């Protein structure tokens, strides 16, 4: 199994180009199920999760061509199947995003229940309640969700989310595009990936208002067509490399990164003593002087992203003073803490909060983690640590970071993949 070896202590310097967003492409790909002709996506990152979604759509009978050199995906239907099997869904929870489009277009879908994952129980009740409000009949049996649209198809509805959910907003937004009448999604998630999905759906002929707000209004149309759409840049990848520059005391230009998409992450980095400057082609990140501890609380966008929590905690491990990191989105998202502690970090967890007391130096160690962002936080710690760090279970990183070690080596990190 692949591992990544890092010899820490080198300040990063140079330019990193940000890839298309994993979480955007994983919602854009299932939207092709809604279209009567081919959807062409550009700026597609080459990630294991994209391969998994490709396999799922192919399993559903879609014709999917991923040109990795051109960074494009062509997805053409119609789907001939309606079942997302356990073997694919257990690998990637985002598989549940085929549910809304399949019910809306084909009237029926069977999707394996995703179940728990490394970062918590992660229910899908909001996806199901929303479809029910649109007239679908839902049954859950033998580990599978079965959703059936009423005779005349899904009907527009007013859906008020009790908690903000990215996936439920995406699933119901897609379903609503082909429903009969108007749908209003209230307390909808506002992540840039949702805006990107809405823009793509509009290109396909959907009628959506309120983009970028927490109230999306969709007027159903009879059919959607294919379109060409570039995937938005990955704000979490950008934020991760911003932390890499900061933790090594370096200066890096993040080509394609957008300040407005970083949300609270940019503000918090600045408070910690990291320069974040917007230029026409991207963001310049530089550690000014010393780093200092800042408290953060994860929240839906534009708040501090839960997907940046582990990386920011790694940074706080070497800051002056203390920092309190509170996780409000997922209940079990501190798996990186014991591994960071093995590298010399001083962290105490109290319920949903972790108190980090900065140390002068981390020291390299063999480490591993159980999810994508936790794994990359260990890479960041390794970049700053004295000596050698070996990160195991690299397949987590390959799910969401394209050519991680190449991108970091190109800006001066001493990092390599060991087969
Ligand atoms: C997406 C992202 C993930 C990110 C997360 C939060 C993708 C592919 N994944 O995941 O990287 O960490 O947003 O920004 O885009 N919830 C319910 N019932 C539901 C759905 C969600 O209670 O039906 C809860 C969850 O348990 C969690 C919170 O709502 O506590 C937010 O989850 P959600 O936004 O849905 O996360 P995902 O869409 O799964």
C-alpha cells in the first residue's frame, strides 16, 4: 500500500495551481442523469472519488468518458438502471446524490443506505423528507432506500431544512428542476459548490432563483438538455495549501483560488498572522511573522469549513499560545488529534472542542488517519516537523487531492510517494 514520506522543515515557495473542486464535480456528475443530451464538464480533477462516481453512473447505464489529459468528462444518458448498489455507496457517501435525479427523471430509484463513516453517523433523513414533501413514497428495506415518484411525477413543494445540509440541498435542487410547479428550499446550504451546481443546471435549462442565498426557488421545467460547464476551483484544496505555506513559514501563490470562496477561513488565517492577498489570477499566501493561536468554530458556508478543521488544527499546533477548535458539523471529527499528538502536539479534547497549545517544534513520526482531511493534516504537520514523517493509508488522500506530492514537491517540499 502506498505511503508518503516527508522530511520536514523546508519553507514552501512558488506557485500551485488549484484543481477543480471534488465536492462540486461529485454533484455535477449526477446532474447528467436529468439531461436529455450529453453534459460536458471541464476542469475535472483526476481523483479516486471521480472514478467511483464514474463507476456508479456507468452501473446505471450512462455513457461516461473521462479524458484525464484534457480534464473533461462527457456524460450521456439516458440511464437504463435505477439502483446504486451497496458496494459503490459504501466507498463514497456522495453516491446518494443520484437519488434525487433518478426519481425526478425516471420515477424510481433504489439507493443503498450510506450508513456511518469515519467522521460520524451522517444520516440522510433530510434528503428523504424533502423527496416525500415532493410527493415521493419512500421505503427503507434491507439496507436500501426505495423512492417512487407519484403518477404525474414529483411536485413542487416548500421545504424548510431544520439544519443546513449540503447534500440534501443538492439532491432536492436537482430533483426540483424537473418537478411540476415551484419548489422553495429554505435554510438551504450556500456552499460555492451549490452555486456551481445551480449555474450548471441553469445552463441545462433549469429555472432557479436565489443562487448564493439560503432560499432557492426552482420552477420545474419539462426537460433539461446537456450543456458545457467548467467545475469551480477547489476552495478546500486552496485552503489546505494556504495552511501548508503558513505552517512552513513560506510564501505560495495559489493560482485560481478565490478569496470569496474561502469564507471565514481567510479571516481566521489573517488573525493567526498569515498574509492572504487577492490578485487577479489567485491568492498569495505568506506567513508574516509569528503564528498565534486563534479560536475557530466550524459552521456552514460562509462560516469556517469543517473540511478545513483538521488542517487548521495542524497549523495551530505550532502557533504561539492556545487555540480552541470547536467542531459543530460532525460529531466524530477529531481522529487526527491522537496522531498529531504522536508528533509532539499538545491537544486536549473536551466534547466537541479541542484545546491546542502551540509547541516550538513537531517531530516526524509514522502516522495514519481514517479520513481525507485528517490525513492531509498529518501531511501538513510533517512539512513543519523535524525529521521524517511517513503517512500511511494514502488512498484517503487520493480521494480528494490531485497529485498532492507533486504539487508540494514543486514548491520545495521534500516529499515523495513510497510504493
Ligand atoms: C458535504 C461535503 C463534505 C462536507 C460537508 C459539510 C460533499 C461530497 N461532501 O457532505 O465534504 O464535510 O458537506 O460541509 O460535498 N445531516 C442530517 N440529515 C441529513 C443530512 C445531513 O442530519 O439528511 C447532518 C449531518 O449529519 C451533518 C450536517 O447535517 O451533521 C451537515 O451535513 P451535510 O452538509 O449534509 O454533509 P454532506 O453533504 O454529507
